[in-house]
C-alpha cells in the first residue's frame, strides 16, 4: 500500500487512549528480566582490564600469570578478534594503542568475580605513555598530538597528505550569506561551548554470551538493537550472522547510549576460548569511562535580521569531538542548527574531530542540542536588541509547510507554528515572574527516520492476538503497538500481547533510535493487521460459502456485503480463529518495510528559573514543553518522553558535564560527582501535545523521543540571561560560572 495515499481515520477507538502499560506490573514487581538478571549453568564471570592512560602505545601484554591463576579459564586481547578490525572492534578491545582513559586492553573469564579481579592485577601491560588531547579546539590546533595515524580529513580539497585529528568537514547551506548579511540591519555574533554529557541510564551494560563447540552462539543483552548487535558481533568474531542468536532483555534506560556494542564481543570471545558461558556486567565507573557520552562542542554563530525581525542570513561553524573515533555528529548539528526557521541564506560548516576520549554514542537527538543552544541563544539576544517578544520573533520566521530546509527537503505539513502558538496561549507564558526570576524560550528540531522494520501478527484460537516486533521497547512502544493492532483489528486493547522477538524469530529490524519505533513498527503493525484481516475475511467467506470479495471487516467482525448482505450473521475474530483448523490452519499477518515518510519533529520549550545571586544556585521553578506528535497513540507515553527529555536537557544545561584532569583522566566517573537532576531539583514539567498529522503514516504518527532534549539548553540559558542581565555561553551553567559571569558584569 502506498503510505502517502492512505487516509487518516477521523475517529479512533483505542489509539489516543491512556492505556495501561502491558509490561508495567512485571517491572514494578521485579519480575522483568534485565541484562544482569540472566545466568547460565557453568557460567564464568568476565572482567575487563582498562587503560589508566589517556593515550599510550601498548608495547606488550603478558597474561601468563593471570592464565595460571586457579579459576581463570580464558584471557583475551585484541589479537583474539579474528574478524573485522574496525573502529567498533578497536573500541571494544584496544589494538596497538590505548586511545583514552578506560579503553579496554584485555579481559579475563574466571569461575568467580574474586578470581577474575585477582587475575586482572596479574596481567602485565607495558605502556609507552604518549601526549594526549581532550579539548576539541586544542585538538584542531597545529602541533596537537595526532591520535590516529590512519585518519585523513575527508571533505576538504585538496585531499591532505598527512593525518590529523580532524576526521571530516561537512558543509550545508543555501542562498548567499554575504548578500543576506548585507541586507541586515542587525547582526549578532556569539560563540558557545558545551561539555560532553552521559545518558545516565540506571542500568549499566550487561550481557551473557555462550559459544558452542560447533561455532553457534547465543547472546542475552540489554540493548536498543539486538539485530545490530548480532551483525556487528558476528563480523568482529568471524561468524556468520545465522550462527549468532541474540535476545534483547528488558532495558533499564538507553536514550541512545545502548545503540552500539562495548562488552558483547568481548564476552563472546571469552566464551569461545573458555568453552563456557560468560557474563560481563559493567560497573558505574566503567560506564562513564568507557561507554559513549555525547559530544562536546565549540560553536560560532552569526545571525542577521532586519529591523522588523525578519532573518536575512544565518551562519555557523561547529566543532564537535566524538572521542577517539570519527562520527561526532557534527553533520547533524549543521543540518539542524537553523532548521526551525525559514531563512533564505544559510551556511553551516561542521568539523568532526577526534580526541583522547571514549567513543561517542547517541544521546537522544545527537548533535542537535548543542546547535540549538548556539542558534536559539543568539536569536534570543537579537530579540532583546530589537525590542521584540522572543515568541513573536520566532513565529515570524518559523518554518512552515512549503519551507525548504537548508539541508535539502521541502517540508510537508509540520507543527512548529502550532507549538509556538500553544506556548503563547498557555497560562505559563502569561504568568508574571517573581524576584530574581527569568524566563526563556527556545525551539528545537529533529529529523526522525523510519528504517528497516519487520513485524508478525498471529491470531490465536481463543481470539487473542500475539504481535512480534523486533524493536526493543525503551519508552512504552509495546503499549503503542498493542493499541494500533487493536485499532485495526477492532478488538479490545487487552486482547493483544506484544513481544520483542529474538534475531532468529523475525526478519531484520533497525535499532530503536531516531524516534523511529512508533512510526515504523507502528506502520508495520498496521499493515500486518490489515493482511491478517484479509485472511480473516477469506476464512469467513469459506465458512459462509461465498466469495472473499463479498466480505468486509467492521468493528472486529467479518460481515457479508453486496448481494449477500444480511444473509449471514457477522463472525467475530474469535469465532473465525476458533474454526481455523477447518478453514486452512493458522491465521497470521506479516509485513516488512524500509519505512520512509517519518515526518520531521519540532518542539518549543518555556523555562522559568530563579537565581540566588549570592551562591550562584539556579532553580527551575516552572517548565512547559510543547511538541508536535502527529498523533499521540498513547498520550501518557508521549508526555513522558517530553518530560524525560526536558529533565535531561535541564541537567545538561545546569549540572552535567565530563571533567578531565591535566592527565587526561576522567575525574567524575560516578553519580556522586557527575550530578544528574533528581525529583527535588525539578518542577512538574507541563507537556502540551500538538497534533499536526504526518502524511507519511496511516494514523499521522510522528516520532517524539528525541526532540524534547533539543531546546532545554537554550531555554535555560535564555532564562538565565533574563534573570541575570548577562549571558552564559558555556555549559554546564553551574554556580561557579554564574558567579563568574555576575562578577565580570560588575567590573
């Protein structure tokens, strides 16, 4: 079926309702099984030896003493990976160099954790400590220590002949920015810096691997994409994909941080060598030191406007570091930075830079929050200089249907203007501020995508339905799938049960990321249900002895139509299923797709905060987020995504950030020193759901999981500017920076 030609239902019976989460009871009672909950007979415990240096050549590794220790069954190093040796493999286990503090250099498997810990102490690594660099701007300077001798900058002409720390240059744009700035009555230029932050998921990475003597293997893992884990691990260990079966556990948070592999190939390599199952469970310190935070950034932003507030030109240079490996998300930042606005002349240049830090992983909308911090702060400053209401300025320049984005597409129906209007009409926007308080507004954008997806619906003989999907549930997606299947089939929500199938039970599914699951798995679920309905109608036709074309499906029943209308009593799904053995056997629906038409996402946030000028302490006192969901399949979970992203963005703005010492080692590798917001730090976050249907989905659905983390950095920064009369341009905007800014303004 052509997705773009489907008509949006005028009335929903299940979709849009606040239904109970099907996995909720298991999670609150402790029955749900997470990554660390799996054990196997004869299982060994795996631990990883990690580099204490930010940058060091590994001259040699002597594991003989560890191997001789009673209880130790296997030791592996980079030499034990006989498949591809690429960036992912090198990140999982170092090759000839340790590239960051915490980089894995060896691993052991033993009969107890105590024996494994003792064995790690016996492994002798001869390091040659090398100069290091952890700052993105410093890494780009001439004379900076070169981290990767094999890295030649892509995207520049002429092609360099020598390696550097710059992995790539990206440029997007349209129009003529010089012409646009010449037409401006006001030009505002500012520079911004953001520190890397971690996703802060509650559950550390954990897995259990078991490799059989015949080469087949099983892996139980907490992940956002078990098909990805299968493909990557099989390649790294030289296995065929069909030899490795991966099961996704329940996941205790991911937010993009579990979209890659870290310990899974190591556990498999240890299991293969020991011929026993191996379990690896990261400590919190390991999670911070060795799994992907987001990028840190340095951004220069320039915006030109006319006296009446029309943006004539916008330009930015973005420098992102993504650790010791390319792929910092700088290109996403460049594509997203000015996208909320209809601007004729745009240019954004982005630099992807490597440093001696752990490999970046996605954090909700990778690259976009930092870009929005720069653009929305600069636009806020422009509004102040023009004497315009910041909402009015944004509404005047807002991207709408028909706007051509600088990164290429022309937008269909979108909801940015509706989100701005929702904020403008809110009680929050009209409420006066108190002493030492400030208010900040910011917009945000994320691309959303669909990707490869596959689902199967099985109709059980008792009239219930089993739905198999391949996208791990990290935000309530099983509830949404149940709702969409029930909506199509015309049966109660409670009659549908959704499970996450393992890699041997369903066709390939892309990772749960990119705000794709409710859109793409939902689209697949709808189409699978429609196929099941066709077959239910065929079975009903057989039972009545009429042509299948003379049967229609309404409200969960097959009904005769045309000349046969009224000749037979309608048959319910349960009645047709009960007779399936006599009409052809099991009834199922299946669909697979590489989904397109995901529909972009916009949001607008409003923040009120209060500042203690003596201590520099900042307290958010009111926060409202408006976001276009297309169609909210389950409003509870849409609001939860909006509130969760807002909370994480507030933490990023005010408290969170990696701190590296002069030795290149991470100084705050734990929740005691890396402070995420807790309930007492935040007000109740009000969520305003806007529904501008996405024409690419049968129900109008847009993904909502990522956009909500994009505006908060700027919304908080703009509120601080309003409260203090001075702008902070570096995150986290913690008390020392607040006090320093006040002191500088007083001089």
